[in-house]
C-alpha cells in the first residue's frame, strides 16, 4: 500500500519544491522506497533526452530516480500545447490518462509518493487538470503551503480551499513557510486559532532564509540565458547581495558586502582588473561572488586576459548595468540539482522544523 501526499500552494514562490525536497529527505528515513511526480509541468527542460518539468528533473537527479524520469513529468505544458488542447489537437482525456497512468505505475513501485503541484491552485485548468483536480485524480491528501503572515495566510487558504472543495479534494494540512523567526510562535498560535473550527492541521516549515531566497551564480546565468565563465566549481555560490560598480574602484572594493554579485560596465577596465587580481585572496573572495560585465564596449585585450587568468566567475551581457540590475533584483531563485549547498541546508533544517511524523500520521 503506497502512501501519497499532494503538495499544493496558495500561490507561486511559496516554497513547494523546498517542501517536496524536505519530505523526500524525511520520508526516506522511514520508508525504503520514496518516489516523486510532478503531474503538470509548466516549466520544462531537456533531461536525459526527455522533455520534463525542471523540478521533476532536479529531484530525479538529486535522488537518483533517473529510471522513473519518464513517469515523473507526464503532462508538460510546452509552448503551443494550450492552443493544441483548445483546438482539439490534444484529446480532452489525454492529460487525465497520462497523469493517472503515471501515478498508478509509481504507486506499484513505492511505499511513499510525493506529488508536487504546479504554481497556484488553478494552474493546469486549461487542460482540465488543475491542482485540485489532480489531487482528486490521485486520491492523495493535500498539504497546502503558504507564505508567512496571519491575515494574508487565512485569506489565501480560504480562497484556495473553495477550489479544492469544489473538486472534492481532501485538504488536511496547512504548512506556513518563510516565517519571520521573531514572529514564528505568535503567527502559528493565531493561525491555529483561525482554523480551529476545521479539521486542518496547521504546522510550520522554514523560517525565512536568505540562503534559500537568493540565487546562485548558475541561476543568474540561466536567468540571463548566458554562459557562466571562470571557475566552474564556483557555480553554486550564492549571491546574497547585488551591487552596481558605479563609484571609484577603491570605493567599490571597500564597500563590498558579503557574497556580492558585482555589476560593472565593460569600459571600467580598472575595476575589472582590480576585482580579478584580488580574487585569489580568501577574505576578498568571500565578499565578491562574481561579476556581471555589461555593455557593448569591448574590454581591452590585457583586461580580458587578466579576467580569464584569474578564474573569477563572470557573465558577459550586452544590456546596460541598470537594466541587468533591475532584472536581477526581480528574480526569484529556484533550486537546481547543482545547488548542493542549498539542498544540504534544506535537508538538515527540515529535520528541526518539519514534523514529518504528524504529517505522515494523517495520510
């Protein structure tokens, strides 16, 4: 008999994938065989010759589930698939058949199956397979992840519950994520009061963590759609701060904060050379994660040589510094298979904050 849980969320960027990784880690401490599926895949990549949702591919890579990869992302929403469905080129029953078929196969193989939803509750509605509908198809109890707070959490949960109740999905757990440490206990106490008239288990996940919230160098490169140059072993370094290198070289260097991604115009040869030359000094290296070199102007040959010889990670873009700065400030970090620092932190922290036994007892 396979236990199942559906990981939903009240909105995007609540931390569904972080919670899924945590439950994978915690479930594997109790169950010998733990599987994963993301039935609807709105953000796809190529993985081992398959078109898969990026989160499903990440879990397959991290937890060695490659042999199940063809089942872990059964319905991908690639460009044009929505129009094909509405035009009748994809049969109405296809999404349901693909999803339920994959879940049935995985149920036969695993003791515990984690089913991760996509985005907010309504994602997938256009193909007749939103999160609430998929949870019902799977026959899986629902754990709903929310961001921190009190009033906004209650509002978001109530709004989403209406959809899940309409589809007769079984919501059992509300998990509050990204809590402010100083407000953690008070927020949970009030949320338990707010839902005291229901059968919902109100529990908590992680405190807000800059390490989890901020992007790695690899994520920045992927977001910009450009290669990361320099030492490839530093691609998983986290960028806690983003700074524009607009002042004098000395002032920029003196005012670097910890783990800064420095955006510098390509015509600032002296600043690029200074940063490159200091990269081998451990104390300086802690403060400067890497460079984004912006603008159309070419660097001089000697500057390029010093930059490459230093092995400092850098990304070369043609946008202006201000354009890149605002793009990066709006970026929300996603966890990838190379983010070993983040994944190890998630696993260790989950053991302290997530009550897996209480969740498991409800399934």
